[in-house]
């Protein structure tokens, strides 16, 4: 990011930050720590803006592969208000090193794990380990969890593990669509992995949140800033200039009204499969990108926006009940634990509406409804 773009970003935020409001920053890439001096410099400038704005608050997190997150870097980030680091591990060491090797072919798993151990013990930063799962590495995830526990990370109060399905959500990812799992298969696997992670002290009890929040792209002031100053609403479009919504470098930040309107006008209530789903009050429509840019997705996992717990919610609630001592394991085993789509998605005539969801994602007109 050039000094010109940095100055434009600070100026834009300075003009936009109102008294009493919160500025939330997520450092993202590529790999943001390859430009850590830019991260440090902008963090200092943004923190100063917040201090100069009455009642304003600042919080920050970073999404990193963890390879460059040594002790000094973690300390510098922590001192600059970065409270959370999300680090991706793609299964046990052999799987991870096959996917995330250096250009010279050297693996990265052991160094990343050492950096995680150092970060959680020398700073108060919370490390959220994200484990990406598809058909190729699904059988290695339990080994990863045991390795994390063996390294003492299950005892760290500022570390957690969560799981995410690999999805072909942009054209650049279409080559992996055949390796992605179906929503139902992934949900069942995630439930069992959540149970093991809890037993090893790596995660809390699995429980669907009452409300997972509005997609960040739908928030009026939510923006993703590219290194060249382009503005996007969703970080899944950051590599596609034709989907940008504006630029920092056109004087005051300028916005493309038509592209912004596609995001600000999107509502899950326009989608029959969403508004007739009993999970809507909790998920809020989940990923708006899959509706706004359906041509970018490939395969069921990418096209369907629904969260995984929709497909296995009964088993997850039973798992939590057993772990909390509310029921016995035998009670859970005897219970009806299969979540059927008719349990969660029906239309007004009582028939299954889920099968039409993928078709409804593409080729529809959006109504200009405000999302609150």
C-alpha cells in the first residue's frame, strides 16, 4: 500500500468517524504481515484519530497465516490494539505443509505452531485457529486437534479452534469445487469435531448463537480497502476490480451507486427459501455475496448460504446437553438426532422449499429494501 493510499485511507476514516462511534479494523491479505510496517504505521495513525474523536472506540484483529507472527511482531500488534489473530491450519502437519509450503518447498506447520504458542503465552491476544475442511483433509483433522492438545494449547485461555468448509466461492476457486463437501456431510463432521475440540479444551460447547450477526458487507459503513485504494463491500471480491464499489483515490472517496445499491438493497426477505426458513431470525441470511454475485460460486457448498448448524442442529443441541450434564449419553443416543430439512425449511403450504434455494440465488431481481 503506497503512502498515497495510506493518507487517503486515514483522511477518509477521519472524515467518517463520528463521536461515540466504534472503528473496527481487520488486517487482511494476501498476507498482511509481509507489510507489517504498514500495519504498524496505519495502526498508530488510526488509534490517534480515535483518541481525537470524543467517545470513539477502536478495536482491531488480523487474519494471518501465522508464519511471520514471531514474538516481537505479536507484541507490537498487541500494543497497537490488535486483540485477535485468526490463523488457518489445514489439518495435520503433512496436509498443511502440502498446501501451505514456502516457494522453496519447505513446510510451515511447525513454525506456525511455535508462533501460536509464543503469542498466547507472551501477549493477551486471542488466537482463533481456523481449520479449513474438504474431502481431501477431512480424515486428518482429529490428528491436528490431538497435536494442538499435546502442545499444551488446550490449556490456553486465549486460544480457540473453529472449523470452516472449503467453498468454491470465487472463480479462482472453481478448480477445488469437486473436493468440497456437501452441506449435510460437512455439518455432521463438524459436530463430531466440535465435540472432540471441547473435550480437549480447544473450544467451547457447540451451540448455535441466537443471532450470528448481519453480514459485514451489508453494514452501511462496512468496507474492504484494497492495497491500491479500491473499495469493496466483501473481501471475497477483493481480487476482482470489476466488482469494486468505489475508490479512495478519486478525491473524497467516490462510490459506484449501482454496485453499492446491490448490497444496500439486498434482503433475505426477498428470498423465499430464506423468509420461510425457521433459522432466519438466527442467521439473517448469512452470506450476501452468494446472492449478489452468484456467478462467482461453484458447487453446492458455495452456492448455498446456509450455516452448517442448520443441517445438524438436533445433534449439536444434544451434544451440549450431555456436556452440560442435563441429560445422559444414553438419553442422547436414544433421542431422534437427525435434522431433516422439513424441520427447518418449509413454505407456506408445508412443502420443502430448500431444493429451490440454489435456483433462487441466481437470476433474480433485487428489491431496494433497507437492511436494519
